[in-house]
């Protein structure tokens, strides 16, 4: 659901039809996205509901058809007509500012492996990406990688089989990881919620798969990334950029002008804190 719908005049309501953004921010439903996301999550926690509602009925059919035809079609495909009905909405992860650590040529610490785009952490986004910069990052670093490969492409060696037995998780783990991260490591974070999240992720490691299918690999990778995120979020006891801690609501430049690097070693997350000069 695009924020432009709220910009056009749609507003958020709870199950009782009450506009809850009034009193939370002076701009009400037009508040910054992080403020809105936190308010929605707080409503969901207080009521136990899986979502709140977006009311765009006052926009009228003409506005929906002319300004938001794609969103209108998508809503109707999911059984909701926003012209006449409330739309269920909840916060969702939009972008990862962290990722695989690279240098300015896109190289990782694995020889011959490069990373580019949202999967990479080049440092250009700081703690919160600015609008449209992800596309520019992809273009810039793709060009840098191509230039580097043209002059420094390693010759292929003799392939060596990986004889390790992959410790894969069952595909069902993926859905549990998603709900666990939303509940404890999403918009609202605290030491308690992140500790609970890491405990649940540890439990899910026992859901071993005996069949190495694509879905099992994906579930295992998602679980690993979730573990990295939750561990780093618990370690960073401050609020910075898109990382917001309920128990540490302010930035702490004295202790946390730093980057957290994580590695998975034999199933255990090891983190190092590297100060930024």
C-alpha cells in the first residue's frame, strides 16, 4: 500500500473506527513513515488485532481509478474494494540498510564473490536509506564491480566438491521466522522482545530438514539473516536511523558511532563492533 494514498486523504482507524493518529503527531496521518509504523504496531499490540484499517472511501471511485489504478486492482484481487470498504494494513519490512559487507569494489571476504544492491552493505545509506538512493547504489556499484572484474578476474581453478552435510531447516520455518521477527524485532524493539526473538530462533534451529530442496535452502538462509538482525539489534543499545529501541529511545554517539559486523561460526553468531571515525 503506497503512502501516497494517505497523502491523498485516506486515514488510519482502529477496529472501532477511531482515528488514532490524532494526538500522536501534529501531522496526524501525514506523519513520517516511522512514526506511523510505530503507532500502528502499538495499536496492534494493545488490541491483539493483526492489523489496523486504512479508510480511503472518501477519495471516491474516480480518484482511485485515475490516481491509484494498480493499488485498486490489487486490493480487489484480494477481495477488498477500497472504494466502499476499509483496507486492512500493517507495517512490513521495506528495505535492509545492512547486508553483506563489501569494499568499494563490491568485493566480499570470499575470494571471487561480489555483492551488489540491497543484499550488500556498502555504507552509503548510513542508518536509514534516502528515497531512490537504492537504485543509484545498484547502478554505481554494478559499474564498479564490472570495472574490477575486467582487470582483476581470477582464473578459474579446479572445482572442489563440498562434502559437508548441509544443516538445512524445513520450509515451514520461514513463516515462523517472519512472524517471530515482526513481533519482536520489527518496528518496536527492546532487550526483552529481542531476547524473546533470539530464543525462538534458537528453537527453530531444531526443525531440521532431511530433503535439500530449494525451499529448505531459502528457509535456512532467512533464518540465518533473521538471527544476524536480531543479535545486532539487541547489541545496539540506542536508537539510530530505522533502528528504534523502546528502552533506548535516543542516539548515543559516545558509545555507538560504530558498525556491528556479524559472522555465523558453526551455528553461533559472533559480533564485532567497529567504531566509525
